[in-house]
């Protein structure tokens, strides 16, 4: 058997290995050339830090706490009124009435809070986009998803939301 036949036989028996090596080399080479052709400038933002630094979020939290305190006062008054009632059927009717009112009031407070929080979230997202565009970033990722390789623009965003 000639050397050429031995080489062919060796290649045929190890074909999957050689194809895998060639594919890996091609992918590696194409990856570098694609990265060079399509360089992407990436930033990251610590969204939780931005939210905690937001004056609008802090004001909303204070407002929400005030509304919850008002609700607690209302509930205390309702409980006192129920306690005063001596007839059990009237007491039960009054309890149901106040329970329904409480549920409606809680739902209204929570819904208003969620809507305002959504508005603030939209504004923060707009600020992030604006800053990313100004600084020439193509992609912005949440800080918790990045190990390395992105510029941190959190402080710029915090300045924007204050």
C-alpha cells in the first residue's frame, strides 16, 4: 500500500475529526473578521441604582406611603364603627360593606402607583437611550447581565434622572 493510500485511509477513518477542526478554524477566523467589520460599542447600566437615585421614584414612594397611611386611618375608623354596632346582622353587613370599600381603595391606590411607576420607567428608558445615543453606544445592557466588556454609563443616567 502506498503512502497516498495510507493517508486517504487515515483521513476517511478520522473524517469527522478533521471536518470539526476545519469548521472550528473557519468559525474562529470568520468571528474575528465579523467583529472587525461590525464593531459594536456596548454600555451597561445599573438600573436598580438609577431607580434608587431617581427623585421621581423617591417622591412617588413617599406619596404612596402617605396614601397607605390614609388607608390605614380609614380602616381603623371603619373597624371602630363596626365595633360599635351591637346587632350581629348589621355588624356583618357593615363588615362586608367596608371590606368591599377597602378592596376598591387598595386596588385604586395600587393601580395609580403602578401607572406612575410605569411612566417613570418609560422616562428612565428614554434617558438611557438618549445618553447611549449621545455617547455613541450601539447596545445597552443591564449591569447584572454583563461580566466584562461594556462601559458603565450608570452615573450619566443618574445625573439625567435627578
